[in-house]
């Protein structure tokens, strides 16, 4: 009985000595990951694989810690960040990013009413010369630009995805194949 009591006390002593460091380390890592996400510097995982070839390409995108498939995407040759969104009919670009790509001007009319997860807004249809994710490139893609402030993140929607040979979700990995 005395030995059991000694082991329990020793366990509590060890826990009180080491647990604060472990807890503090876990909190620091969580804070760093959150700050990186807020600043847009979370690592993006696009993995070209052995299936890559000149005929189309194959890319794997790992889900981020929140379950979204976020990737660096080249829109008309300019790298921007986008979330793969099978619920978006078209590729959707933030106003600010579309403006920097030269797709819109301040005098353009946003005359299409669209419904988003954040409510209703206005948009303008555009065409992108190319969209590239890793080794996959698709030309002449229909897209829309949402009104200023209406979209927090670019969306890689179905106007891109349906041009692929396949896309498939497997255990927190999205596989794209052209």
C-alpha cells in the first residue's frame, strides 16, 4: 500500500514539474499556428507526384488544420491563395486581387446578383487566360469577381474543377488530375 501511495505522489510531483512546460509549449504552438493562419503564411501543401507528366499533371493538396483545401494558385501567371470550393459554381476572385490582375477597373459595373455563404452581393463575370495549380494548367476559365469586400478568400470553383479528368477527396487529401 505504501508503494502505491509513493507512486501516486511521485506521479503528481512529476506532473507538476513537467506539465507547465508541456502545456506552455502546446499553447505557444497553437498561438503560432493561429497567427500564421491570420497572416496568410500557413504552409500550403501542393505535392506534385510521380504521376506528373506533360499531358496534364497530378497534384495532391492536404487539408489545413480547419479542414479546408487551401493552395497557392497561379491566376493568369500571378500567384494568389485560394480555397478549393466544390460548392462554388465558378472560380470567384476577390475584388482586390482581380484589380491587381487587371481584370477590372473602378468604373466596371457589377451587375450580377449572387448568393454566397455570407449573404447576397454583386459580381462581374470575367475570363481567365489560365489557372495553374502545381503541374496542372487549364486555359480560358470562366470566373467572377465579387464586389469589393464581399469575399475574404479566392475560391477555386467548379468552372476549373470540372475541366479536370478527376478530383477526389481521400483522408484529408484532395487529389487533382488533368
